């Protein structure tokens, strides 16, 4: 910028120089339009050596400088203002690798090593003394120093080790009761423990492993960011103005508030639009396919005949296990299920003297096999060799009564039998029980008569089968009766169940009109 130079004598005082300066300033303001000539230092003649030269700036010169400054700032009115970022991370020119320390190589040293997990799966901790070597990118394990020498001589042999890229080294006190324990977690999820009695030794390895892991991790991150298809999210790059489409130039200029918010780059917007449109198309077609499958399944289900219709046509038959007692007897044309009669006959034929009859459980797999044959209405013979274990037959009979939708003592009669067992006088109790039994449905009444007569036969051989009245009542109490709604009094109900079955078993000749044996 041009400046005026004026020479002053060194003998002038400070006040004289100041007044001379302001007089020159006023004269320059009054003479508008006339630019004073530029006087260079070498053009000043007659200057006394040692004098002070002072630069005087005129208003017009200042105006010219101001106009030049404005022209530099507002060079292109259409150019969007660029956000100025002074954060270090936004400066793409800095070199990240300069701040990263180089890895450390440690020679072999004996450390205690234990591998506690591999790929996220826990392993049994087993401490072993190992010769450990820290390479530039790996931690190698040898049995001893001799193995390291042999491995170096044989190219085909490779020692055990771990890759330190992405590994984390930290102190731990929870994984072991030993002191000075270092835990190393690899990127694959494996965990190792290193330990030494000397703290300075293990601390040296901790620092070296941590330094190497950080170096490798940052180096891998730097390589990933240098790939051609990857851009930094923090860089403030803009496309050239002439390279943008015409539609982009016609967009309104952003407000100062919108400049503070981060927006995707123009080249990314097109890819986002394509991704969104393809995702929308896929989701629409996917939902259409789902709706089509849903509609077809709905039509198929609505056209399918009901269970009752299939049962009436004989396509689906009711099973024996889990079928209501009334329906089963009606289907078989009897008042006592055929399976109950067959089991009773088989037990009385070859199981009266079996130790713990009805108390000992049979093989569950064999019981389920017998149940399958009964449900499929396949002909079977309980005297066959595959049913030679009598406890399988008794187990199947107990399972039949347990899986009835309504127990042998129907739900409406449960509370009535409980009140009857509370009667103190024995004769009155017998009469009340007999009256309740006679009120039961015919299939329940007849099945109960057959079962209790059979249990009376079991008691006649109690000296050999070691079954008592109380033992049988404990087995059959919860099997033959239970409340419709469980009110939380399971223990109380179980006591009543056992007492009712035991009393009916003792008084069965009087209640059912059976002959005493």
C-alpha cells in the first residue's frame, strides 16, 4: 500500500511532530480527489543524517485499501460461505502417525501364562511357565528358550502366539488370586493371563504390549482411512462451484443457523436417494409378498373343516389318554375303559407279589411306547415280553388317570368329599361317602368300583408286595382327585386327598357293596 514519507529534523520536539502530523492530515482531507505523490526513501533529498522518517496515510489511500480488502472477501457473491474450523481433527494436513510410538521388541523371558477363553468360549485356567517373546506385531509363546532357537532354525515350525492388532492389555485382580496379573484380550475374543512375581518385570511387559497394540491399531485405522472409497467424516471439503449441477446453484442460500448443522455432502445425497428408493421398493415388494402369503394361508385355514367335522367323519379319532371318561366309555360302548380292565387283569395275573407295586415307577420310555400303541388303537398284548416289567403296566395305568381332563372324582364333588371326610362319626361318614359315590356318573362310579376292588386285592398280598393302605392312598390320592382351581392350599388338599382315598379303600366293601376279602 502506498504511504507518504516526510522528513523531520531530530531537533524538533515531540509536540511539534504531533502538530505537524495533524495539520497534514487536515490538509489531505480538504483536498479531495488529489492524490499526493509517493515519496520513496531514496528520493528524499536533503535529509539530514539521523533524522526520523514518518509514514503518513491519507484518507483516499485508506479508502483504496478498504475497497481492495472488500474485493478480496466478496470476490464471488454466489459462493457459499465456508465454515471455519479450528479443531485439530478437522485439519486433514496433519500426520497421525507422527504422534504414535513405535512398537517395542522384547527378548524372551519366562512368565506364567494361562489361557482362560478362546473365541468367547471359557476355558479351564491352567498356569504354565512359558518363554514369552514380543515381536513387532505378535506375542509368541515357547516352552523354553531352546524351542525358540529350534523354531528359528526350522522354517516350517511356528510357535503359539497371538496377534496384538486390536488387543487390549490391562491389569486384573478378578480373574486370578495371584498378584501382578496382566490380562490380554485379542480382537477375536481370546483372553490370556500373564503373571510374574516381580512387579517391575510384568510392568515392563505391560507397557511394551500396550504400546505395540496401540501402534498396530492406529496403523490399521490409518490404512483404512487412506482407501480411495473412504472419506473422513470431519473434513470440510466442497465441490467446485462450476462442477455443480444447475439445480444446485438455484437453491436458496443457507441461513447462519443452518451452517452450524452438519449436512451430507452433495455426492453423498445422490447415493442416499438411490439407497432410500431401493430400500422403499424392496420393503413394498416384501410387504406385498407377505400379504399374499398371509391371504393364502387365511383362505386355506377358513376352508379347512373343523375338528368336530373331522371326528364325525372318522378322519381324526380321539385318543385314549387325555380323553374325557364319559366320551371314552361312550365311544367304546362300556362303562369302564377297556385299557383299565386290561391293566387290572395283567397286574392281578402276574404282579400281586411284586415289591412296591404301584409305588415303584417303571421305565418312562417303555410307558410312552405303550401309550402310543393305545392311542393309535393298535392291538397289543400286555403279556408280551416287551411289557414283562409289571411296573410299566402300573405306570401306564396311573398316567391314564392323571391325564384325564376331569379326574375320576369329578370337580363338583371335590368339596363335597372334603366335607364328608371331616365328619367325626365313622358310620355317618360311611353313609355320606356312599351317598356321594352313588351320585357320580355311571362311568365314574363303575370305574371307581373296579379300581378299588383291584386295590383291595393288592392289599391281600401286602406281606409280599409291602404295600399298605396308607402307601396306596399316598400314590392314588393326587391321581384320582384334585380341585378345579388351585387356590394355593396344595398341602391341605393333598392331606384331604390321601384321607379320602384311604377311607374309601378301607370301607370299599360297604360303600361299593363288595365282598370282604
